C-alpha cells in the first residue's frame, strides 16, 4: 500500500471512530436503562409484597384467635399456654401465606416474634419481622401491630364460661348468648358459694364487644337505667383492672395480673320484684363469679333495671361496681 492509500485508510478510520464510540455509548445507556427499569420493577414488587403482608397479618392473626377461642368453646378444655399456642399457629399460617410468592421468584419470610397483651384489653399485640427478597434487593420490616378482638366480619367468642362450667352441666350457645341452664348454679354450689340459686338459668354475652358508654358512670346516668339495660341487651364488655384479659380467658383464668375486661352475668328474670333489698347473691360481674382462687366471689345487692308485665330483671352489684357504673350505692 502506498502512502496515499495508508493516509486515506487512516482518515476513514478516524471518520468512523466517533460513530462507533457513539454507538457504544448508546448501547451502554440502553443496558443501564434496562437494568434501572428492572431494578425499579423489582423494588416496586418487593415493597408491594411487604405491604401486602403488613396489611394481611392482622386479619390472619384474628382468624387464629377466633379459631383458638372456638376450640376452647367447643371442648371446654383451656389452652395450657395461650400465647405460645396462638403464636405457633399464627406462624404456621404465615408460612403458608408466604409460600405463595415462591412461584413469582420472590423469597418471603414472616417471623412471628411474640403474641402478648396490648395496652388495650380489646386487642392482642403481635410483633413480627417481614423479609422480602428478589434478585439483589432485600427489604426488612419490623412490625408491632394490634389485632382487634371486637372489629371485623366475624365475632370472637368468650371462652371462659365454657371452661368454668365444664363438668357442671356445661354452658351452651342460644340466640347469640351464653345460656347456663343449671351449670353456673352447680359450679357455684360446688365451691360452697351462698345463694347460688340466683344464677339458675342465667345468661351472659357470647362475643367480645366493647361498651360505648364511656365513662362507665353513664350506665346509671339515665332515667330508669336505660343505658344499663342497653348495655346488658347488647352484651357489652368493659375495661377492668380485676377482670381477666382475653389470652388468660383462653387458659380458663377468671382473673389475672393483666389489665383485662369484665361483663355482666345476668340472672334469669323473676315473676315478682325483689322486695327485700337486703338479700344478696354473688355480684353479677364475671370476674367475681368466676374467681375461684380464694375469697374473690363476694356478694352484691339486687338492683332492678327493667320490668315488663310479670317479668322483673335485676343485677346483683356490690358497691364498688355500683359506683363504677353510676348506679345507686346500697
């Protein structure tokens, strides 16, 4: 090749070089853009899965609590360690829930760390860790959530009466209430409680519902105790320092050291008013009636809260609970 040919080839190379370099830059930019888009898509998917788990955890936990309460209601046999047993079943269901993402190439793990009491006795607190991975992306979330015992599309039943009355005839469910028949009177008689007969054919609420009459003195703040009657008719529960928390109710404990709840156990109506207000019977509060740890089942005096034709409806309340609910002190 002569010098002129060499010079022309070299010139052609330098003319082509910028176009080649530009092409390389465009290819690199296209690759980076594709990688960025993939990373963004993976990031959105990872965050979406984490949000899905965070949203569904309380619903799955509520189902576990509901099923555990039904287990005790149906058998009358308490759980030996409700926190541990609820946690283990919760973990089993979360493992199944997380496994559905494997086919999408997403690794998901939810570890239930703890199931325990919440500051609100109408909730159960759950602590968990969610881990979601896809490709090089990894997302961790530490959660503390409250599972409501009162809200949702299905009720959670109070298991305590079914444990206490097992072996005494058994409590039954009738028209969305607990019907004791002779079982509660038999239970009280077996403990040597005086005037146990007052609770023959008694009833109490079946599912956990929070009372809207707050402060509680509003129960007695109306003529003819209308609020008290509405509370009883609706089967509401109340916060209580003395009543058992829900997790301890699953263990058959009528009282516990936790901040809990209480409800009224309603004596059957009588065909004549109680004319002798000095008569007494166990106070019509569940933690009083079910307190079989010592001398916790104390007496109350009757208070007539409603009458209809030949039927008279009364509660037996001690002065402490009368004061709490705003009804006249004896």
